[in-house]
């Protein structure tokens, strides 16, 4: 399902704001928690590794599809005594998160989540439970003849759980399952003169089970500089799983990073393809996910995205980024047209905010086919 993955991405964004909102205050009292002894720069590694690694974090929402907003989150890092980091040779961090946010158009969300690895990273779990109330627009996606913004509200309980297992101890390959459930009440606010909206405006339960295959050689799970990650999901949403519709789902995602020039320039490439077919609810249709393009703006049964990003370390911990991408939609897999792609591009900056965890954070500004947008970005902008 689209929504839980998008929500998880926003949870990771909570980490960035601790630098902005808490850094200056905390330095006065505990400099060792917010200074790196190697270069004496502002750094959060000491705080994240401390016993006090329970962070109240205000955050900002800049997604153009729902308007500007903010909220408050709490992030707790577990098991720090076992030297958990994100680079090679270290166990991945275990995090528990709880938070909520509100935007200018009345959208709000409250959720709790957990992400961790266990038994020396042979098992991984990611889970979330929350309530969402989202005001957003639907643009027809081939279901409605007239392509325009139809404002609607969707609200309900959502939960997502994923279990992964590493068959071979020294091979970064995982297999597993994930399950998603969303009890969604749909209410349209505009376009009510269209009789087809009556068919879309109702309460629906979606529930899906996916087989997951994941290969990951990245040197860091937050802000990679080298390595490759590929994910394949194949599954089914079905009445037997708790939903009220039957449809199929497949998603393949791959992205890689390399130190292109003397470890000062990092180049990245992302490819993603996703399809859902049969009796798919309109809000579940895949959409083009690129900076500069609002969520759900370009939807159809099949979507393909390609994006590249370059990060140049210009001075000490500061770097600049540039990116561009193109996305395609089609009603069937054999009807993609290369001349209908939606292009976005932009740039931004990063600060190396936690050396031991490999976390970079900053701000991106992007231009899509219709508008400009800006984003607070933590780590890599690319999630699966």
C-alpha cells in the first residue's frame, strides 16, 4: 500500500529537526553530546549513543499535496551498548517512534512505529500503527473522463508489518513477508456533479500480503555513498486477508550509489516500477513519486520512475546536491509511451549531522511539470 511507505518516510524525517531545534540549546549544557571530537563540528552521534537517546523532535511537513504543516515526534534508539550503527560491520539501529502531525489543509496523522534487527541481523522487523485523516486531490487516473482536481478526504486506521529473514549469515539477501491493512472512509468535497464519484465515495477495507525479496550492499542505510539495493514485492490484496476487494500487486525497485570523484562526489541512480491491477481502489493506484510532483498527482495501474542524484562535498561537512527524474504512467504494462514522461529537477544542500551513523540532512527545492516545492530531507530521499 502506498500510504504506510509514505508515512514511514516522514517518520525518518524526524531525525533532521533535532539538529535545528535542539542543537543550540543542548550544546550549552552538554557539549560532548553535540560535538565531534575529530573535527569539533556540530554532530549528533554522541547524543544518539547516550543513555538520553530519547528525542522529542518537532518537525516540518512540506508535501505540496497536503500543504505546509508540522508536528511532534519521539524517537528512541535501543540497544546502544551493542555498538549499533549503519555502516559495514555494525548492527543496524533499533528505533521506536511515536508522533503526530497537522497541515494547513486539515490533514493530520498520529502513529507509532518500530524498526529493528535481531539475532545479529538474521531477522528484521518494521511495523507501524496509526490513524490518518488526509485531505488530498484525485486527478481522474483514467477512471474519470475529465482530468482535474477532485478534492476528497480519506480517514481511517492503518497498520503495516514486515518480517525479513537472512538465509545466509554473510550474504546481504533477505526474504520475507509484509502485511498492510487500511480501513478507509472516502468523502469527496468537489466534483459532486459527476455521478461516477458516488461509486468511489464509500468505506473500503484494503488488506494485502506481499512476498518480499531484498538485496542490500549499501555502506549506510541513511545516506549511502557506495553500494546497491534492490527490492521485489509480489502480492495480493484479498477479501480473505481482511479487505473487501481482490487485486494484484508487483513492485520492483533498485538504486545504487558510487563515489564518482575522489570520494567528494557521490552519484546515485534509482529505478522503480510498480503495478496494481484488477479491482483496485482509486486511492491505491500507483503514482509517480518524484520531488516536485505532489503525491497522487499522476496515477494509473502501472508506473515507472527513473531518477539520478549527485552530491558534491564542497567544504568540510557541507555538500550540495542536484537531481532530476522522469516518471511514466500507463493503464497496462504494454502501453507506456516515452514521450509522455513527467520530468522534475532541482537541488539542495546537506550537512553531515551524525558521523557515526552516517546521517546527512538538509533541504531540497524541486520543480515539477506544474509547480515548485521544497522538502526537508533526512538521509537519502529514496525509499523503496
